C-alpha cells in the first residue's frame, strides 16, 4: 500500500508508492527520503470504518429521512434526482466549520476509495498541493479551507455523500458580494441518463463519494442547485474538478468549445425548463476533460509523485504566469497534458480494466464552463 510522507522542503504531505525510497515534491521539487515503516492497510481501513460508524450515529440526528434511495453509477440505473426533483435543504453542517467565513474560502475534496479495486493514488496528493497553492501562493486563510479525505481523523471530514453535500452547503452559506469561493474535487466521476430533459447530450454528470456504491452519486443537478444558484451578485465561484466526464458537472449555462489552434465559441447549455445560472454572481468550472472523456493520474508532469493531470497542470500554469487570462490558462493546461501523454493512468470507476485494455497513452482536454459568456483572452483569471 502507498505511504504518506511530509515533504522536507515545503511540508506538503505526499503519497509515496510502496517501492519508492525517495520522492520529489510536485510543489517545491525537494527530494525527501522515505521512511521504511509502512502503515498497514488493515489499520487504515479500520480507522475509516470506525469513523464511518461514528458518522452514522452523528448524522442521523441532523439529516432528513425522506430522501428517496439513489441508484448506483452507470447508464442503466434510475435517476438520482429525476424530473426536476431536488432534495430538501440540509440543516447547517454539523461539522465544526473553519472559524472564518471571510472573503476567501474553499472546500477541497479528495476521494481515494481506499481498499477497493477503484483506489486512486493521486487524489490525496492533489488536495495537499491545492491547499499549499491556495494558502502559500493565493493568500487564502488557512482556517477558511475545509478538507475532506479518507485520511482525516474527524469522521465528518470523510468524503461520504452526506459530508460532501454538507461541505458544499457550508461553502456558499452566508456568501456576500466580494467573496471568492473555490471547490476542488479530485476523484472518480461518472454519468447517468438524464430524465429532466435539460442536458444537451442526454446524460447527467456525477461525482462519486467514497460511499457512492451504497448511497449513490452526487448529480450535477444538485451541485448546481447547491453552489451555483445561490451565488449573489459580486461573488465568484471557481470549481476545479479533476474527474472523468466532468465538463458540465456544474450544469452551467455555457461551455467553452476550443479547438487545438485556440479558437473558441461558447456552446449554449441553457434549459427552457430549469434555470442553471447564479443569483447574479459568476461561477466558472475548470474541469479535467470533456463529458465523454476520461481523466488521469500521472507522474509524467511532477516526477515521482502521482497527481491528477488536471490539478498539476492548473497549479503550474497559474504559478508560471501570474495574471494570465482564462484562455491562456486553458491552452497552457492542454499543452502540458499533451506533452506528457506517456505515464498517465486512467482515473475513473473502471480504471483498472481500461488501463489494461488501452494502455496508458490517453488524451484528455481540460474544459471551461461558465454562468455567463466572456472573452477568455481578455478576462484575467483571479482567485
């Protein structure tokens, strides 16, 4: 099993392959010698199971009990939130939130699916890198960032479906003009048939919590209703989604279609029956790939450390060119991934099977969707 090691240079926690004796940090490039001890899988899994049991006891007192069951992932199951249905509002998060709801705050969610055939090795590294980037490079207050991974000690920080839903509600709760919000997700994504008739391609995109096989996925309809529509005028939301099938996972009204030469048009994804926009704010989603594509883990970009190709290329592009525009950002990310095709590993619910079938030479094209149209080569990217 992969181990965790703190970088000797910047302190970011890294996930280390079992056979590695040293590891290079994706953020500061420092070389760290790996300790020889390992954390047993059974102990780690036991901690997660214990946390999950504690969570069930806690959450039963605050969650509504009239939400219908949700089907597991795939194309043949029934809808999670079909025919315009949305779950009732959640109560205020039972988790002790970070102490500030200041001008900047973020939810960073990395799902590793520990102990399963769908385990992802790079997602926890993505969260460590993104937190370091937001705090050290972008100036986000450390206590305004809420992290959900399977390595957290608090059961309410495990990325279950209920915890992820409450974290999204926390992100936008009390949001005001001038606030900058970030939602970063690194994990599996999937899709299912659209029964609301509000999708251009006939499929709803989804995120897969750690318990998605028993509790169901989080559907783009719900994500839009939770963090997009309440966004007030003057507030900005950036969603950074490192998952398969993720181009329209926020269900935003407009998708930027860009060709390899950099020319683009805004594709209209508005629905006559369901409003997908904000309450006056700006919501932008930067996703790992198109709705029909898969995303990947790779060490080709960062050396020995496995990271999501989208997460790493995003951080590097923003750090390397301060003040870049959205167009420059998207082109830089795509160029970096095209240059590092070899060495990437598929990230998706059927990752192991497809990696064996098609190898590791895949392509993914990061996408931008938005609540409003703008000139991507004129508008500066600002968190």
